[in-house]
């Protein structure tokens, strides 16, 4: 990895504006590998040990957050009139340029990945990799074997667009409750697929992206960073080393 300026590393690690980071460095409050460094433009290895006022600084190039999106929140970075998934975490990460890696409809809930890693987001969304997305869905009528076979064969939407093969699992105790596993992301895809069979979607909840499942401890609106193993699993699913 390329070396970075000390003021940039301090600003990102301490979540400070660059101007405040520079002032802290010039004031001798920052130590680099155990020695005071007063040069904001000093090139620093990203593995260097940094402290600010004696407290260790942990610098990460990118951030990866698992968010449990509530209904009524937009899958967007910013909106002038409505709350977005990034607004849910903006107070904690005010200087990170986060965005959702994939979208959920406004009225849908569940796992949204927020990141500032464009390369991983592109890989996860690329049709070339077909990373699975898993959804829990409730319908306004019972699902049946005809729907199951149709999903497995590839549903042709009302406009003639043919979907990739998908998996539909029907709960035995309540066939209005189903699990859908997709390998692509088309606008309102699940609603449109069930619409071909005359069924309406009442609720839609994304429970997993690839092999990573939504943490059941996260209440709607809550978030946490991905673990190292979760991030590794996502990278492997997206074809990244």
C-alpha cells in the first residue's frame, strides 16, 4: 500500500477535519512510532504506530458497516427530504463518504452494506459474480409448487425481461411465508416476479448478502462494522482476493 501524509492518516483515524489534524501535529500532540512528529506532510507507512495525546490511532482505509434498514428509510447516500441509510450512521462517521452497496426498496427492511470501498461494492453488484442475496418474504396468498418451479426455471417478467434462476423455499406451516434467494438485482425484482403469478408482496426483508447473515442482535436502525471473517467471506463471494 502507498504511504500517506501524516495529516491525512491522523484526520481519518481520529475522524477529524484535516485542518484540526494539522494543528494537532504542529502542536506536538501526535507521535509516530514513539517519537513526536511535527510535519503534517510527512509520508507515513499505513502500518505505522500513531498516537494522539497518548491514545493509539487505528487507521483503516475503508469502512464496512452492516445496517439493519428499517422500513421508510431510503437506500441512498443523501436525500434533501427523506432519511437515508447513511443518515443512520452519519453522526458516528461524519467525514466518511459512505454509500449503500446495493439497494432495498423504501418499504423493505434488512441487511444493507454501507461502505466507502467502491471496488468491493462493484464486485458485489457485478452480474459476473452473481453474489446471492437472501430475502424473507410474506405474500398476500399462499405460495405453491408452480411458483417454485417458475422461480427455478427463470421467471419472465411482464415486460418480457427474463430473470436468472432463483430459489424459492416455502414454509410448510405457513405458505404465505417464503425465502427467496436471488443472484441479480433488478428494480422491484421480487415484487415483479411474484406479480407474474398473481401474488402480492406484503413484507420483504433481506436476511443475507452472500454468506454473511444479518446479525439478529441488530435492531432496526442499528449497525456495526463487519468482522474480519465476514469481510473475508464477502470478498471471496465477490471474487476478490
